[in-house]
């Protein structure tokens, strides 16, 4: 791969070349095609989830942190201890920002997680304090990614 012209501002062809390079290295990645070409990296990560189940409807509700929600929980609810580990699929979609010409990473999970569980899952423990120091939920911002932006290649 040749030297980039003006990193961090990338030309579209430089970005696509970088995505192709990463794709060759990471077996769990897929090139994306469409209006915004990019790369999708798919990882299965273990996450302990605390589930609260109401006695009357038996529909589980994920709660990110037991201590912060103890007062909010219905006294008739049954609190199940965290399952050993639940696998969560994290999709890292790396796209080139058309405005700033820099790579942008969109992360989504399946099943969807509350913001605090998402943060704990994707930010390594030894970086969490530094990331939290950047803002309200750290250097992560929440947005809605339009599915039509991302099309996996065949």
C-alpha cells in the first residue's frame, strides 16, 4: 500500500484501497458497496446481561447496571442473576465521511443493548476512564445509521 496523500483526509480511492487491504487481513470482514463504500467487521463478543422479568408478563427487560436501577425496579419483579455469558454480535461498519473525508465507524449490536452495556462491551476496560473523560458517554456518539447506506457485497 502506497503512502496516503493527506491523511487523515482520504481520497475515496485511498479509502477503498485501505478497506481492501484490511479485508485481506481480517477473515471476519466484508467489503460494503453502495453510495458509501466501506468495510464491515463482524465480531461475536461475550457479554453478561442482567435480565429482570416481571412476574405477570414474563417478558425480559435488559438492565445495564443493577445498582443504578434498584429503586426503579418493581418489588414484584424477579431478578435473575447474569447469565454466564451471552454472545452478542457487534457490527463495525467503517465508512468514509463524504464531508470530512475521514473514516467513521458505526457500531451496532444484535441483540440491541442499552448505551451503558454497549459502552462496556466495545470499549476495553483500561480505556474506559479516558473515553468517559471526553464527554457525556465518552468519545462515542449515538446516531441512527440508515440501512440503505450499507450494502454488503455479494
